[in-house]
């Protein structure tokens, strides 16, 4: 059961099935479910209108209806509903003003949330960011928040209702140890190597400097006139840099697209921006189905799979990695197992090189042993006599 509230403020319990919540790191949560117009559901069913709000009683989280698809189901009509966490309401707000120059995160969030019902808490310290003369604004608030401001200040966030909590990084380390066959009953991984880049060029801000050149010229004449001639010279300089990742020793030099940042005024600042942008590692994700019975197991309390938390995955097939929870698929009103998706884990390039060298040495040794055994076998096959039976005289 969920609760539905219409635009008039009326609230009714709504009978539903297949409740599925999708939580992802730094994104708007999504709710999916189905419902049907049986007599016991008639009043709430009629409230499935545009922009009605659904509340999940297990979490108290609110979702605004965004999609509503229907189909016949016997003598009744069934609807499949999708709702987005009310953080999506920031997209209702068009910011017509512009915010320019150096700004704190607090002043920027005031700019984004002005005129809305949203509040926020900044839990860490952040350096100011210079938005330059062009600034930001004249866009929807949600897009500015998730696509621009989050990237510029390099923060992560979580939202509950109309409140946003902002951190440098969500989650804690050593928050869980999941073991395949115990806490989780299936473990799968996917790898995408197409986006690996190990080298990048960057261009920053261009600064123009004007130098005034003044020269006095005097001419003797009957009128004894004199005049001042003034001209100027304009020169420009552009901040440029390049960066090579340590992973180039593993994967080779793979160029990324040219990086530009008009706000980078020094080479060091530009390099730091390029390092943050460069994806010099493979995209590897693990997906695990969590055993429902573990919720009632005392050992499960040692595992905290909150979005953003770091921990370890282990199984009997040599998987033993530190990774991070980046998505949770929850089924709070059924026996279906919750699914956790674990995101990329950073590899140490020096350890990778050492491992590759160790593997090569091990492989070379194994090949030599096999070759030696094969050679001995060939010799024995030429000179050994095998007795297969006896004949009586």
C-alpha cells in the first residue's frame, strides 16, 4: 500500500503491487508500481492525476507522478505508474537572473533555491568558484544544480523531501563486507573498456594585455606647434597544459578530447581540472542480489549498503575488491530480493604493473615446465618398452 495526495490536498491509501524504488548516486530517485481499479481502490484510483504525489510509508519519501500508462486487465483497468522524487520540482523553476564572478557554494545555493520551497544544508567546506563574466543562470534550477554547480564545486548530494544535504563525498569506508553465497546469492560484473583515456591536452583562460606606447614629436615651424602621438599594443596569452596519467604505463598513451576551461587561470588549476575529467580506468560494475533473510540476521547489521558507502565484495572465484554502492533497486513491499550495484573501484597502476610482471614470470615458468615435461615424455616414448602380455611356450 502507498498513499496518494492530489493537488487539492486530499490523501487516500492506494492499493498497489510491484513496488520498485531505484536509488542512484547523485540523481533523482524513481518509484514504479502498478495499481488497478477494483472497488476497494476506487477513490484513490481516481486521484491518479498529473502531478499527484505518492508517499512510500516505509521511508516517508515523496514522489510526483511523471508517467501513467494504462491497459485492460480482465474486466478492470490496470495502470503502471512512474514517479520521480520531489527533488524533480526544481525543474519547475526557471531562473531568469545571472550569477557572475567568484561565489561561495552557499550563495550559489541561495541563488538556485530562491523562490522555491527547497532548503539545504552544506556539511563540508568548499572553496569559492569563479563563474566569470558570463556567469550562470537563465536556465531551469535542477539542470543548473546537477549539471553545472555540482560539477563546478565537486560535491555529492542526497535529498529527502524538499531538503538537500550536500557533502564533499557521500558515504563511509569499510561499511560492508558482502560474501557471495552468504549475504548475496548472485554476483555479476560488467566491464566497459572503450572510454579509457590516459593523456589529455587542455586550454584555459586567454588574457589580453594592452600596453600604451607614447611618443612626443616636436616640429619647429613659424607657429612653433608640437603634438603628442599615442598608440597601443595588445598582446594575449593563453593558459595551456597537458597531463599524462600513470595508467599510460599500463594501457599506453590514449588521447582524450581537447579540454577547455575559460575559468582556469593557472597551469596547475588547469591540470587539476583535467585530472578530474580524465577517465583513465575501465568502467567495471558489480551487481549483487541480497538475500532477504539476511535482514533478520544479526551479522547483517554489520553491513550498511547506503548509497555512497564503500566496502568489500568477496567470492570463491578470486573476487576480492573494494567498491562503492552507486545504485539500489529496492522492493519494500514484496519478497523479491533487493539489488545492489557497485561502481568503479580505483586500481593502483604500480600494483597493476607489478601484477602483470608477476603473471608473465609465472606464465614463463609454467611454459618452461610444460616444455620440459613434454621433452621428457618424447624421449621416454622412443626408448621405453611396454609389456602388454606374456606367451607360454
